[in-house]
């Protein structure tokens, strides 16, 4: 992770995976957001864009609390249940060439 060289799982505590979530990429700057991959049935995965403000929202009892995240499905893919998902963050050049992210740059 590049930002501040946080250790693995540092943001997982604040923005945990929920039931059915397989992976989550979180960006934080005055609120959080990113993308997550979630099982969307026995043979489907959904890529979801999510965002969550760092402000307070009213709770049903009238108190203020953490605002819930909002989600928008980007795509749903047919993926058999036995397939393994591997995460990779890359930079993509205009010509399609892929390079691993280099935090030293």
C-alpha cells in the first residue's frame, strides 16, 4: 500500500468486508470509496463502486452515527464458483501496456 506505507489490513478495520465480499479497494480523502468484488449468486461476481462520507448521519433513534455506504453495481460477470480471484493493481498506459504500481515513484 503506497499511502503512508500502512500495513496489510489497516483500512480493513474501518471498512471491513461484509458477507459475500471477496475483495475491496479503498481510497480515503475526506470520505472513503473505491471498488469491491462480491458474489452475486452461485456463478456470478459483481464489481461494485462504493462511497461513504466521513460525516455523521441521523440514526433511527434520533442520535447521530456513522453514515452508511452507498453502492452502485458497475458490472456483473458470469464466474463459476470454483474460480479463484487474484488481486493486482497496475498502471495501464494509453497503448494498453500494464506496469505494476511502484510506490517509490
